[in-house]
């Protein structure tokens, strides 16, 4: 597959014309690839050339100066005038600020486009980089690399002390005193020295994906370290902030009600006590524990047990207990077991498994195939019903929506919602590897910052990762319009995600697309949320959005105006049509509260659809 660089292999006008015709795909400004072939392979095969094109004044550093290529997990390290990073699918360019007096040498890199001469850190400089504090560049240098660099310097300068003296000259020039001390200690270390006592609080965990180890997650009692396994497949976990828990792992951890139930003091304790997570992730201290976990594979679909929106199988999960025991207390007992899958999100949820005979059972030693969302309290008793209504509206609007049904709960409890997982294999013959990554993880933000974003920023993170960016930007735009039409004030960064899929044997993801619609809710109908605004701003606004605001969003994210107009017209026609005909399942229609809530939801939806449609005429 050919790589095209504006100004070097193609002019800007020709590149734009071919991109508009669908012959080229733009990765970032000035960088294009042919629309046929393996895009991931083209990016990784020209990684250094792309980095040099985007950052012509930077030099290869850290592990990339040793490898003269990206690291096995797809990161290329460079140093330049400032800190910044660029992601292209599974490849990431990470630049840190270079010191005032760097020591570099010329390296020659060969790829399919020929040879490229580029500056790279000298042996002394890259050795000092390996000892920088809280540096992603330093964390990328493996113990084996450090040992090889030390041996190289000792060979060049004759003995360890001479090598240390030479390294100190460069360290003093750049005021890298701590780095110089660390490098000197490493060079002068003698074999056979007394072993350092092991910290009993340290953690060494194996992270597996579909049962296959991806690397080790360690904590020395002070900070986290991610050590990826030699790459055998797509890079799933990235360490972007040295010392911090990788964003992808953090996105899997419990929040809200479940975090309170588990009473984990910190993320260390949460990971020590949990085993199973979303996105087919298993985390344990040894392989035997991982091997004992059931594979999450869908063999019985919810569609076979739905009648007019009602679940027709048998619920055998938690219920209200004797006298003072609540549903939440009984559900909490399930989560006390390490084998119970952990879920993120603040809403009460339970991991379930749908059996061939239609029994819906807790997913303790069973595949985790479905999610149960029971009714809330204090005015949120109809939350499952509202979510079911919104998912049905989303389905009518043309979004991909997982199977969902309302379920009659025991002991007079309000109906719950059961949803089918879309991020797991479908049947024993399916050998794909799937993972869902929410936009907190994609944008390297903690879960606490899930409301700290904009649709425009989300689009910038989406474009370089998607395998079909034009279609996914259209979906993102439609999702923003839909959220406004249904008054969804909770479409935050953790409720939007990418679904990543890799085929057997592939080293990169073959498909990275916008995930199906989930957690869509009209929030304005609940107590205290009557004035709820959009969770993520667009065009600088989170309320009183107009037709012009959405057109401004389209311009910013690169969506053609005619496509934006068509999307708005389609949504404002389809959604109200379904809103006027949708009927509650039999188990919900009996309750006056359910009927009243439905009328409120549909009233809001119809009002907003009419207003937005009128502005466009």
C-alpha cells in the first residue's frame, strides 16, 4: 500500500481531489494512504518517515533510538521543542521536550520508499533518557535495552568508570543530575551484590485478552508500570502517563454503586480482588487463575426470548430477601466473589448469562453475555423503561443497537432492563478478538473527567483511529443530534466508545468503528434533572442548541454540509414517527408511573424534533 506525503510525493490539490473521489484516505493533515490494502501495515512500515514528515526538527530518542523503529506496542519516541503526541490508528508518535544540549548522531532508516537519514539520540544521550523520572520515554526502555546500552558504553570507553564519567559530561551540560546519578549507579553496579528486599505490597499482575496474556501490570508500592508482552497481536493497553494506571485498565474499573459495594480502598485493591472485566479482559496474578475463567461467548441470543419488548425467559438472579434484606444487598453478595465480572458506570448493574433454556442467571462461573439494569430508587424507578424507550427510538433512527428487553422482576419490584453484550464472540466458531474502548481511555482521561470534553475534541480523537473515519464522523454527528432530540444529558465520554476487532493471526485491528448505541436515556424526566444539559458541549454550547449549531459542528469536524442537513432531516423525521407509535411492553403498561414517564419522554422528543426540523426549513 502506497503512502503519500503532501509536498514530497504528491501536491496538495491532487491529494484533496483523490481523497474526495475515495481513492485516498487522509490520516492526518498532509499524510494519505491508498484506500485499498492494509492501512495499519502501511503506517507501521513507514512510521519513522511519517514522524520525520510531521516533526522535521525532532530526533529519534529513547527506545526508538535503539530500535530505529516503533516499540512492539506501536509507539515511536522522538524529542523536539515541546511535548505533544499524534495517534494514527494503532501507531502513536510521542514527542517530549529535548534538553538544551542534546547529543545526536545520524541514523539511516530504510522502508519501501527508500532510505531516510534522520537524527537520533547518541548512545550517551539515550542511556540518560532511560533514567528520567516519571517519563514515558524512560518507561519504554526495557531492562534488556538498558543492559545493552550499558555494555555498549563500557566497550566504547574501556571500563564502567570511564563510561560513567563520559555520561556525566553530557548530564551536567543539560542539568540532568538525577539522570546522571541513576546512569552512574547502573554502570558501576557489581554482580553478586545483596538482593534488595521485596516489598510485600507490590503487585505483579498478568493482563490477558481473550485468555491470551498481553503483558504485566506491576505496582512497586509507589507507582504503576505496564510491561507489554512481545507483540503478537494488536496493541490494546498503552502506558501514556508513566507511574499512572493505563487509561484502558482504569476504564474497566467499577464506579458509583459497585465501587461502594466492593469497598476497595484504591485501584490496587480493586485489581487484586477482581478477575473478569468488560472487553474480554482477565487480570490475575498467575496463568492458572486466568485459565480457570470462563470465556465470554454468546451462544443464546436475546432475540429468541423477546416478545413485544418483554423478556420471555426465566430470571433466576438476585431478588428481595427476607424482611430487611434489599435487592441491592443480595446483588452485592454476588460481587463479593472474585469470579464475578466487574462493570464500570455509576448505575446499578449485574453481569448475567443467558442459558439455552432461557434462564437468565448471574455470570459467576458462566459466560458473561448480558447486563441486567434494575430499577433505581428515589424517583428513578422508571429508569429501565426510559432507557428501553430511547434504545427503541435509536433503533428506528438507524443506529446499531444491541438487543434489549424489559424484564419482570420478583417481589413486586419495578421492571428491569436486560441488554445483550455486543463486544463478545458470537458462537464457538467465532475466533475474532474484540475490545470496546471508551473515549475516556482513547483521550487518555480519567473516569472523573468524563464530562470534560466536547464533541469536536471527540472527533479529533476518532478520526485517526477509525478504519472508516468518514462513516464514523457521520455517526458521531448523528449521535450528537439524537442526544439533543431525546434530551439525553448523560452522553459523556464513557458512554461513547469504539469497537475494535482483530481477525485470527492479525497483528493490527482489522476494524475500528463506532460502537453501537448504549446507555441512551432521557435524563430530563427524572427528579432534579429537569434542566439537564448536554454532557458534552458542541459549538461551545450545551443547551438551547439550534440547527446552525449542528451545521457549525459539521464544518468543524469535516462533515459535508449536505450530509449534515440530510442527517438532521432524517432524524427529525424518523424519531417522531416512532415516538408516536411506540408502545410499552405489557409488564410496564400496567403501572401509572411508567405510562406518565413515557408521555413525558415522548412529549420532550416530539417538541425538540419539531423545533429542529422547523429551523432547517
